[in-house]
C-alpha cells in the first residue's frame, strides 16, 4: 500500500505542476500540495478551476478537485473494463422491488414462472373428436380420451393430440391431369381416378405402428384397386353398377390389408371419380361407342316393329274368334253377312262390275259414261293475231 500511496503522491505533484485544463474561473492557477488531497489550488474555494477528471463522481473533497488515489483508479476496474453503476449518468438504473423483509422479489418471480410452465404442460383440454397419446420419457404409456386430462409436467411426460373422428381424403392420382392406367380382366386399359376417405381407428397403432400412415393408405388403395379392376371387364368398369361393385370390393380389400399391418386406420369409403379410356385411343373408342349406340337403336327399332306386328295379328285373331262364335250360333246369316261385307269392301275400290247371273239388270255405269264424254269433247284451238 505504501508503494501505491507514493505513486499517487507523484501523480498529484505532476498534475499540480502542469494542469492540463488551464487556470480557474478567477485566473488563479490550480496548484495544490496537500498530502491528503482535501484542498485544491487557489485558496480551496469551490468552483475554482475544472473538476479533477480522475476523481470518481461523488467522492470526498470540498471542492471536488482532490487528486485521485491510485486505489480509486483501479477500485472499480475489472478484466473487461471499468465497472459502471446503474442506467447512465445522473443516477442509478432500474432496481427490482424488494419484499418487506428487504429481500428481492426476483427469485419469487422465477419460481412462479417455472410453476406456471409446469402447470401448463400438466393440464390438457382434449376436444370431443380428439384423443391423445402420452409418452413417459419417450416411451408410450397410455391414451387419453376427450375432456380435461392431467399428466406429469414436461419433459417427464409429453402429450400428442390428434383428431380421430375427422374424415381425411386422399386423391389418387394426386394430380388430376396425371393418368392412372389399370389393366382390366379383358386385357384393356382404363384410366381411373378415385378418392379414398379414412380416419383413425386406434390412435396408438396409428402413431407407433407405421412410419407414414398416408403413404400406407395410398399404397394399399392402389393395390386393392388394381386387384378389383383385374376381375372386371371394360364394360363393367364404365357402367354405374360395375363401379359400385368395384368401390365396395376396394374398401374391403384395403381394410383387410391395413388391419393386417395394425395401422390403426378405418377406411370409410372409396369413390371413383373418372373411368375413361386412355387418351391415345379415346377417338377410336368413341367411334366404337357411336357404332354400338347405332346398333342398339336399330335393334330397338326392330323390336318395336315386331311388337307392333304381333299386336296387330293378335287383335285380328281375337276379332276372328268373336266372328267365329257368332258363326257357330247362326251359320247362314253369318255367312251371308260376311259375303256382303267382303263384296262391299272390294267393289268400292273398282269402277267395273261383272255380273254373270241371269235375270239381273246391270246398273248404269255413270263413271264410264262421264269418262267417255270427256274424251269425245273437241279440242278448242286459239289462233294468235297475224294468222299464226
């Protein structure tokens, strides 16, 4: 300490002999030779000369110009530089409020924040369509149902919530413009696009049995669709009844495959959106369809004509049966009536009558007389003026 005091005295003497701030406000030079540094030069009055920059703020000394001690210089200095108090010049910075006993509230606040975090990770409100799996230190332990549930705080137990009732659709193929060609039972290709709707049946199996559930559903759907279409011909694939049978068969095949994997997935339904021929042969296929439609129309027309002829023949046969019943009751009268009706129907369409029975006077052939009179009339010739 004596070494530091001697060094401090030498610094004060050097500063007293050569003041870097010039003279004071009253023209007196700032010189001082006190050992304790209590008084400055110029009579020791306050306000004379600049304040000593080596002296920390608020230090002792009546005039604020006492020479700094070497201990004062290094007292507030650390390895990283001078230590400063508070929030800048003019006073100390923010101070945390204290408890009535004089202790700080900071530890209480830290403990409260940690407690709230533990409480937030221990209480879980699970929705009506949701379930949750609980993992203790990374291992599956149980499944939580819907409602208010509790668990150990994080990271001891972690809770993963999933919607198990919501319908999840998968469109195959994912791109509507992409073709999905499938071979039918009669060695034809058909372009199919369909939607598979599914949800979660067992949350624990869904989470821990398969790596990618959606990819698993996609692969199972494609395999089931190809197997079902391979058992149908092309016409059955295009017809509505055939589509319904394929959709039901695909759903059953998919469910059996996913259950064998223990994937925890329930297949709700399969819907075929499009069943068309390949784009390369769509024009030829349309021509074939038009020809088939024309053939169906011709067959329908022939069936209609046949039904008409048969109906007419049946009507005539029924009428003949009725006439025959009357003939059996009165044969002569019926025979005479049939003769008259037949002659009336035949002779009404001709202008000639041949009568071979004796004693019958023929009727006056008025149509024939009229025709002959028209043919015998002279033709009138009109002569143009000038003799031509």
